[in-house]
């Protein structure tokens, strides 16, 4: 089949409706995550999907090994409280006509995000990607790469910073500050 024939065949196919009832939006508070959040809002407006805003508190990254040992396994509640507060602030950006809820989990984001997507029967995961590239992600491990491999649904990775953020990751407009 020639390229022209293939293009003609695609043009004559009946249009299909894109359906997505639930979109999972994991965030770490970065500019890339906020860009993904904005894209998820646009998609939810078009599809009528409900958004789940997820923040995973990774104690291994936030609490030092010494603190974990000295706390005898106690997990500081302040970390989860801060995550809930951040998501509550983020909810103010979601337009009223879009259904959305928040969720805070603790653990390794590479495991938690796909698990939450499966549990909530998400049709799509929309998340930020730092854009380090394949070599760098091999060295440090990439959450977005792990989610791509394990997700039970399609994953949309949004690279780059929003237009109203500076290079240092600070929001200039006052919306979505992290």
C-alpha cells in the first residue's frame, strides 16, 4: 500500500469519539508537573473526565536514613499534611465544571502511581517529565519511565516548563506556586 493510499484510507475512516472517564494527575510540585496539570484540565474539559490529583510522599527522599532510624519507623505527619495543603491549593485552579478529587499516598512514586491508576480505573495518566533523556534516567532512575513501563493505561508525558514559570522553577503569575 502506498503512502497516498494509506492517507486516503485514514481520511475516509469514520471519526471516533475519544472516551476517558478518569485522568490521574500525579504531581511533585514541579513546573513540569504543573504543565501536566494544566494539560489534564484541558483534556478533562473536552472528555468530561474526572481528575484525581495525586501526590506521593516518598519518605526515602524526604526523611534521611538517620531520621528514619531515630524515629523508629515513625513517619512525620507534617509531610502528609503539607501534601494535602498543596493539593487543596491546586484544587482552586480546577474550574468548577470539572469533577476532581485529591489523594495523598506514601511510598515509592514508581510503584504507587501505577497502583493508584489501576485502583481508580484511570483511563489516562498525565504527568510531567523532566526531559533528562535516556542516558540520565538510566543513571538516576526515572519516575516517568517507570510509570510508562508499569501503567495499566496510556501515559501522557508533558515536558518543559509552563510559560509563566522561570528557569528556576518559580511561578511568575502567582498561580500554582510550589
